[in-house]
């Protein structure tokens, strides 16, 4: 089975006294030692990747875990062969109610890229690279640092304009992906971007390769006008049987149904651990070994405008 780019997903939430972040849930797959160490951790504002997101309210990529990065679980991450991480604030009611941390494997194990794009301070009319991880893709990193995206342009700009997650199943052959020529050189295929509203607006991007998908399943769900149910906007699947795949526009998920419906109803990210969290697809998920991942709500003005599901 192909290893996914996304190896670890965590949800950190403030304790009742609002003094530190504690682990609400995590999906670790085979990384049992890293799970155990993480369950023992707490983070005050500014400490580690979760605390940094809590303090700044800004989505951020840590492109390495070595000295100077501020990452607190360096040795355990090295033993687990984890290479980089993306931290995302989940904001509701003007405060950060959760911090999502997504960790990928090291470049030799699971090639791919993580990015955060934010508006340029000069005019606010275009996005520039705030932080990114590219592994061994040095040429793609240099190109990304130099490019700018206007609203509606490129994968980041599309999410910035639509205010919804955007999924491109084949970035190297898409007119919507400005860096398509470079993507071919590095076998980049799937691109997923979604808006992240913290202290400042930002767009998070994950890029998978032909050999390393972002996850075995990537789905983008959007609610109806009443917020009572979700319909599938876009999806990509790798190495999954037809019983686990859905076509955009086919079928709905009610608010509160499974992990995806819970994200709509509660406005909180949910870790998938156990096939039962897939609602009506629980039996199919169990049969093909799908039992972990994360569901992330996109929240704008205290309203869930979309839900991203990543599962393996």
C-alpha cells in the first residue's frame, strides 16, 4: 500500500482555564511512540508548533524540526521519520478554539509540499508565500518564493477568491496551476488549497506526488443554504475500492452524521479513528482498512462554509 504524505493529524484545544493547549485527539497510524509522547504534552502560548499558532493566530509551515525550529518533539519525530508540519488555527467567536497540526513524513519517505500563502502587506491584492516545505524540490521552492497570486489565479488564488477549498487532481496538466511546468519535473499531481481565517487571512496548500498521495481519500464538502446537510464538491481517491468513492454532487451527509457531519454541526475539527466515524460508509471503510484521518471545517464569520476530509 502506498504511504500517504499526511502521516499524523492532531487537534489541540485550550484547557478550561485558557492557560495551555492540551491534546483533544490525534491520528498517528503506526507512530505509536510519537502518540505516547504527544499525549503527555501541554503547550503554553508561543511554545512548540501548536503554541505558536495559538499565540499568533497565523497558519504556519515548519519546514524542519531541527534546532531553531521551535518544535518540541524533535527526537521522537526523527525516530518516526516525520519531516515537517503545518499548523492551522480554528477560530470561532473571535477566539482560537482549536489548533490543527498536520505532519508529513520525511522527504525520502513521502515526497510532497506544504505551503501557507498570505496577502502582501504592500497592497493586499495578491498572495505571497508566507512559509513552505518542499523536501528535495529545491527548484519548485525557489519558483514558489518568487511568484505572486492574484484573486482567482493559481491554486492559492482560487481558494482566496471562492473562499472555499479547491482541489486539483492533476496540477501538472491544469491551466489553473501556474507552476504546472515545474510540477511535471517533480511528479506533483494533486493540489488541495483552502482558506484559513485566523488573525490574518491565509490560504493553506498541500501538494501530493504520483507516488505519494496527500491521503488515500481527499474530499471537499459544502453545506446547503440552511446548513442542514453537506454535498460533495470535489474528491480524489487512491487505491480505494468503488464502495468508498463518491462522485461530486452524488449523495449528501446530514449535519451530525459521522465525522464529516459533526464538523458541520459543531464547527470543530474531528480526528477519524475507527471506521464508525464514516457514518453510512462505516462498513465499507472497515472492509478496506480505512480508519484514520482528520476532518477540518472551514469557518468564515462563525459559519462553517466547507469541510475538508483527509483519510487513509
